[in-house]
C-alpha cells in the first residue's frame, strides 16, 4: 500500500471521464488500498481514482468521525439513480481543490448501485452527508469538480487560490 500524489486543479486529468472497470481483481484491490491510504493521509472523506491520475470508475469513502472506528466503503463502476426532489445545501471541499470550500446544493437522497471491494453487487440508498459525498465523488468520474457548480468568478478565484497554495508548497519543498 502506498500514498499517491493527489492531482489538483488545473490538472487536465481531472476533467477526463473515467472508464468502467472490467473486473475486481488483486490489482484493483491494491489500487483501492492505495486510494484509501492516500485519502486518510490527506484527512479526506472521499477519493475518486482519477484524483490520483487513474481514470477508472472507482471511489473510496469513509465518513467515520475521528473518534470512531474507520468504516471504509468501496464503489466500483457506481451508478446513481432515483435522486430525491429535495435539494440540500452543503459546504463542500475537495482534496483536488485544497483550501477552497463553498456551498453546493444536491439531492439529499439517492440510490447507489456498484460493486464492492470483493466484486459483490451492492444496491443501497444514500442519505444526508453520505448522499452528498457519493454524488461529489461520482462527479469526479465524469470530469466534474464541485467548483464547476459555482459562478465563473468563484471558480476562477478557487483555481488561482490553489495555484498559489501549490506554488508556495513547491517553494517550501525546494
């Protein structure tokens, strides 16, 4: 298991549409393990494979609070359907858009169908924060970032802020 580099805006790979996975095998499980380690190391709650430069339809999440046992979830080839008509605003952030947070409205309930870590089919209803997080991560698989829901001005400011933060990190590392 390894911690991988998380790609940040404006990296063009983040705008790519991820490709379906043919089967869950040891190589894919190794990728999911790396994704989970990477997400935990970055204090995130969700990560899509594209965020580490792998354009596959794979998501990992863990919504457990810091004082709770980890509860990782794995989604291979996820499909979302049956969104509720009720939209809920949540302040979102993203590991690929570090230090930027803004409010996005999303359905507060959605159906999720996918394969899990072992390749088993899963069909469940996600609500609240779980619904928001899976929709946020699913957007990554379609080449969409949460800042794409913001006004052009806010989106441009977010990208500039990330560039500035990344430049400062590079300067500190040198």
